[in-house]
């Protein structure tokens, strides 16, 4: 304990004529430990003894005393164990004019330390004194119950009505600068670390703010307008001017059945503002009429008009106000309008201004060949027309019928989900073939003989050019088949022999990854391949006058697609599963020849499956293995050991193929998911191009600037190209290769006299 100055007033005199006074500075360190302890206990004992009427009260008077010494003295008096941070230094003034209890002395000390910039944290039976910025990092209590004075504590407030993020903004100015306040959106609670007395004050403020909204749900009937239209306009206006937090938003829903608006506002003032806006919008039209124009956002106007006409036709048995019925005006094609017309007319005789307009429209559509269909409303009629140019529906009907139709339109005109489909086709095939054989031919007699005798062996060697007689007849112009061919011939084919041997091995690995995106319940098709001509018929006419030559020959050709074909129609269910109707085909042209025409190898699969969103499914597979062995020999001679091989021809082949098809659908429900999928595929292809591109250009092609070509390129495209060039340069630096900065040389073209003559 360092220098501690005690003024004469530290002890209360026992009598008026007896005063204990201490003057000057003295240090307890100069005294023995036992004497210092007795001095401190004796002083407090005298003070306690002199105080009346309570013996648990004492005056504290520390002026310019060392902080650590004062903390230890108060700790001894209150029975508190203090742990003082080494950074806690300086002097302190602690004076009580009146006697204080132990609890009051502890509170007086914590308040004085707080003014000095130090915090007191009580935990695990002892009290820490640390600098204030480190107070929130100490393990302190999480409840303010039983915590008194200026002690650091942490309190969690769970909110029932108010949004935690909104409350943090309000309470942050009330928190000490070195302490913290945070919101937990998951449990809608606020976590505050601050002094205990301030936490109690904040608790009262939070209880006052965390109350239910004063406004209940209001049902506002709409008399003249359409509830869904008014709700959309009002909600758009309130979102632009309202608060961003959920608790501050105005919730508006439209009830098409009762043509009313459900309103829930956070305050009465906001509710009155919205009610006033709805009242201003719900006004009768200036001109009488029942013509309504509905702009569609997602659905096709022509198809939707046909759907609404089908609804009217299916409800032809009902009657009365608000029903939809079908009227056949002498035409049996009322339910099947012409598909070539961009509009769908539904008409009949009407009454009033709306009916008059309806009659005119009905006459017009009837002249175009569309039978009128009436929207019956107890005498009034209506019409539906689709404008494909603006993708709108023009409905002429009473308010009741229009509201019924508008409910159906709003439900059908919803944003449809999309499905991104990835297919993986893996085909691995291998084939091996071996051929070996010997052919003989012998012929006796000379060119003057009328009768010649000979014999020969002729085997099916897989090609006409490998036949002994064909090679002999063709002379030097014939080319034998692949493999090793050895032949011996005499001048007049007195004795000939042809030996051939061939061994072939082939392996093929095919990997195709077709991908496509389509709307829900819409068929999509993808084809990557060739359009190959196939001969389907031919005609030749031989004329006797032309010496048997063919006159006017012609062929009929049909072109077919050969390659990878993927045709799919997805249907998304409510649970996220996707039903797929799939046709997958992989075809190519076989390398073998056939006199009848081209041979194609086709592997196709057509099936219906159900796959979860993002899951991989094996559509099907084929594992085929085939072998063929052919032995041709001369009887008896071919069975002779060793020599018999000269009279044999062997052909062996072995083919093995594996084919597997995988598929993975991904449901795209919003623009963010669509953008994510597109960016992912773009980055993949960009990285693939960078990896596969050659280090140096194959040809030095001159590049023309936009000024030389006379083409105006937007500035953003030029910036994008410069950015891509920078990225390529950075990639080259990372890989250790320098970018090609050599100037582009223009190739020179020389023309020879022969080329010029042509």
C-alpha cells in the first residue's frame, strides 16, 4: 500500500474534548505487516465504535490517495476480494460526509472508479477492476438481479412485438461508448453489455416500446374498383415511403371473393393514411361503360382468352346474375374459334352502354368467323378479346362478372418457374478383330487349249478386293484390303496363292453434356449434330435409242438429324420434385459401308421419371458384349496338322460397349437463381477456354481497330474487352508465361503466274 494521507476527520472523536488527528503523509509499507494490519483495523474499529446509533457505518475520507490502496482498504471494510488490473493506476478522492454502510461504501467506490475510466466486474466470488474498454470482455453476470452500483453486466431482452433491429437504433445512443448493444434476428432479442444501473433504466424503456401495434386488421370494402388493382397500387406507394423493417411495413391483401382490402398498419396514423388513399382510388369512372383492359405480365393473352372462353362454355348450364354461359348464335363452332385470329370474341346481345358496345364487338367477331359466347349476368352480356401485340385482354362485362374473371386471371398470370436440365451421356466401347487365311488356285492348259482344268479355294474374306480371282483379273490396278497380303501368280495363273493377315483394335470414348432451360410444363428440344441425306428411292430409264445408256436418272432424298438429341418436358410439383418426360438419343454414322445406303448407330431412351430438385438420376444404361468367330476350311485338307492352316481362313471379332445416361434438374424460381446459374456456366466456359487455348496464335491475323472498320462499338463493350485482356494477362503472370506483346504482322500474299492465269 502506497502513501495514503488521512485527514483528522477520518476518525470521529469519542468526546468533544478528545480528537485524534493525523497530519502529514505516511506509508504503511514502512511499518511491519502486523503493525500495519493493526493500524488499519484499529482505525476502522475506532470509527465504528464512535459511530452511533449503528456500528456498521463509517465515514470515508481519502484525498489524493493511491487507487490501489483505496481499493484494498474498501475491500477490507466490505469483505470484498478485489483483483486489480496492472493498468489501473493513479490517485483518487473518496469522501463521505455522512457515515455509510458497507453496501454504500462499495457503490461509492464503483461510481468513483467509473468516473476515473475504470470498470468493476463481479464474477465467481471476486471483483475485477479493469479499464472500461475491457469491461465488456470480462466474464460477468448475465442478469442485473442482485447487481448494484456501476458494475459491468450483460442483459438479454427478448421482444414480443417490436423488431430487435429497430430497437437497437433507438437504444444505441443511451449505451456507454465503450459498451455494446446487438440484435439477434433469429430470436428477436437484444443483447446489451453496460453498467447495472443503466441496464435497469434501459429495461424500463424497452418495456415501454415493446407493445403491440395500436392498429388491428381493418377490412375495407371496395365499391367501384377492383380490390386487387387498388391493393397493388397502394402497396407500391407504401413500400416506397414506408420503413424498411418488417414491423414498420403496411401489410395489404386483396380479397377477390368479397372485393375488399385487408389492412394492417403499425400505427393509427399510417392506417388512416392508407384508408384515405384507398377512398380516393375507389371512385366511379367518369364515363359509363364496362370495358376493362387487363395487362398480362407472364401469361400469353391468346391462350388465356381461350381458357376463359372454355370456362364460359363449361358453365353454360348455370344461370342468374354473375354466371357465365355459352350462347350458340346459329354456329356450332362457338367453342372452337379459329386459331389464326389474334383475338377471341365472346359476344351477344346486350343492354345499356355496355351492351351496345358488346353488340358491336359481337357482330365484328361473328363476321370473322368466331361464334359469339355470352357472359350472362341476368340480361347483360360481355366479351373477351385478346390483343397479341400488347399481350392484353379486353373484357367487356359487368363488375360482378369482371371480378370473377379477374380472380382467375390473377391466378393464371403468375410467374412460372423454370427448370435447368443437365444431362451426361457416357459411352465407352472397344472392339478387337483378327483375320488370317490362305487361298489357292490352280489351272492347267495353255492359251491354245479348248478345255482347261483347274481348282481354287475362295473364302469370304470380308471384301471383294481380297478375293484371289478379283486380284488376278484386276492386274496391277487392284488394291487389296488392309493387313498383310502375300500373293504368288504365274503368267497364265497356272498356280496362284494369296495369304492375308489382319489384326485391328479400336477404342472409343464419347462424353456429351447437353444442357437446356425451359419453362414449367413446356417441352424443349436440343439437337447437336448433322443433317444427313438418306436415299429413299431412285429411278432409272434405259432407252433403246441411246444404246442401252441410262436416261433421266433421279433419286429421292430424305434428310435426317444425326447427333445428340435431348427432348424434355418438366412439370414441377408443390414439394419441389420435378416430373420429367424425356427422350434422349445419341446417333452417329457407322464407318462400315452398305450397298443399300448409310448405316446409323442409334442409342435412344424415352421415359417418365420424378426427380428431386438438384438431385442426380440415372436414366438408363446399356452394357453390351458380343463376339463372333468364323472358320472356313477345305474338308480333309484343313484338318491336317500344321499343313491344314494353308487351307483355312479364320475371322474373329469381339465388341464391348457401355452406355450410361445421367440427368440432374435444377428448379429456377426467381431471377436471382437464374442469374446464379447463368454466371456459373459462363465462368465455367470462360475458365475452360483459358485452359484449352494455345500459348501462341496459330496464325498472325491482323486486327482492325473500330476506327478502321467504321463500326461504332459502345464504350461499355470496349471496357469489358480491356478488362478481359487484363484478366488474361494476370492469369499468364500467375502461370509463369509472359503475354504475347509482339506486334501483329500482316501476311503477304504472292500470286504465281499459274494462279493468275486461272
